[in-house]
C-alpha cells in the first residue's frame, strides 16, 4: 500500500483528518491507504520503532497539531504528549515521503533535524497556521495527484500549489 495515515488528532477536536483522508482515498480502492490511530507518544514511538507497521508503504501522513513559533524547540503534538524531531526513532522513515498535517512544522528548525534523524526522503508540511478545512482540502488534492494519477511527489506538490494558490498561498513547504 502506498500511504500510511497516522492519525494523532485528539478526538475532542471533532476533526479526524486522517479518517476523512482515508475515506476519500479509499474511493480509489481499498489498497490505496491504511489508517492507524495513536493518542500517546509511547504508542506512536513503539509503532515506529517496530518498523513492521510501515513496511510496504512509500508515503506516511502524520495528522496532528504542530508548534514552532514562540517555542524554544518545535514539536509535533499528540492528544497525550509531544514529540520533538529528536524523539522520532532513528531511521523510522528511511526512504519514505512524509507529510505532516500539523501547523508550523514546515519550518527548517523542525524539518532539518527530523529528516536527519528519521531518514525521510522528502517532507511536506505547513509553514504556518492553516485552517483545518484548508489543510484537509490541500492534502486531498496532493494525494489525489500523487496516488490516483501516479505523479511524482514534487509534481503532486506543484499541481496542488497551483490549484489552491489563491486559498493557501505559501502555506505548505516541500523539503
């Protein structure tokens, strides 16, 4: 399967982006995406350390919250806990394309150490705060181009940016 969606949004938010993405993408076939749900840092770390759960996936989508502005060190926030770039298991995303639907994590202060630590081939993430609906629509477009049309990561990114430029201009970064 090409896409593993790791849902880390608190249920209380009422916005399970991972479920929405999974439901949409499965219209293209059940093998397109798989959904995994995590609420604690420990559970997510154990899943990533094991490595077996991501075998066969070329792309990983982490849906949660992010924080980079106004904090000493940027982090990915789960319902219970947060993860700094250095907290992700070493090599856990080796050779994979990783997308964060988590505000502000598209900044070099997070992405550079994250890529070094995890071995991610490429990372796509918002550089600033983005409305939930805007991020959801952006990622639906991105994965539609990527998975349904078989385009390369960078091409899917460029097409999505061109399609949604008026609505989320400069919000997302491809690194």
